């Protein structure tokens, strides 16, 4: 009888060990699938390192989105907020689905791009979480009566995101003047600038080189300056914007 009890104990212990081993194998298999799904974009090793960093570090950043009215600031916030690219990549790796098919399958109940976006009056604040990064976004109104408040909401942020309507050359001179006037404020010295030329889906949109020249970006030498040409309507280069924002986030253990 004692031998039978010992046998059952050994059998039970073996079963528990096997169960734990199975869970570990499932975990590492899931990790491998995740890294493999990102391999085409950043490389397997970099994806693995990013995953390790996400376990031990939380990142946060605060941004101010500014620019003239109708430039697409609120549309950008909504598109970034509902972006599911990472989720699409991982699920597609498991399900064997074509990425474009999965994107069509997913629906966005709130947010996203809309042709009938109402201009922001004053400001809106929104928090967006991307992986282990929490982004606090200040969406500031672009009408003339609200531009005096831009500086106040740009102090001590991680980056200033300035959105320009690349398909509206008539307002570029005003946009340039407002940008350079803002950056001349001593309280904003050294804060990185991300300039986004929006609405490149329109045929009349300027090129990146033309926008860079018209906005006088090369004359800005007291801070990091980056420029992307985007389309909130088609989500063009939104991934690049998110990557840039994540790289400029502040880590905390």
C-alpha cells in the first residue's frame, strides 16, 4: 500500500512538473511568434529586446499638438489612439491571416479619421497607451484667439508636435510665422520638434523638401527637428510617427 501511495505521489509530481514545463514552452513559443511577426520591421533580436524592456520599464510622455485650424491635429490624435498595427501583426502571425484582410475585419467603434471632424475649441486632453508607453496628448485649438495659449501647454513636454496642412500652401507663411514665434520662447528652449505635413493624400500636397524649405526648418538649430509627411485619412506614415514618439518617451522603472 505504501508503495502504491509513493507511486501516486511520484506520478502526481511528474504530472505537475510536466504541466509547468508545458506552460513554459507555450510562453516561449508565444514570445517567439511575437518576435517573428515583427521580424520584417525591426529584426528578431531588436523585437526581443523591446519585449524585455517592456517587462521592467514603463514609459510615459507628454505632448502638445499644435498648428493652424483644420491642419488635422484632432484627426491625428484619433488615428494614433485607434492604431492597432501591433495587434494586427501578432494576431496574423497566430491565425495565418493576411494582414490586409485582418485590418478589414477589425472595426473601430470610436475615434479614427472622419471627414466631418469638428475643430477643437480651446484644448482637449487625451491619454493613449501604446504597449508599455503612455502618451498624454494636449490637442490645442489652432484658431487665432487660442494661439497665445500654445506656449503655456508646451512647457516641459517631451516633444512639440506641429501639424501643417501640406495641401494648403496659402496658409504656410502664417504657419511658419507662428511656429518660429513659438520656438523663440525661452521656456521652450531645447524641446524636440516633430513637424508633420498632413493630407499628402491630396494631389496638391507639397513634397517633404518643399515643406521643409517653406517652414524654414533648416534654420532651427537649437533643438532636434524631425519631419514626416503623413495622411491621417489613409494612415500613411502613422507608424513612423508612433515609433518616433516612443523613442522620445521617458523611461521609469
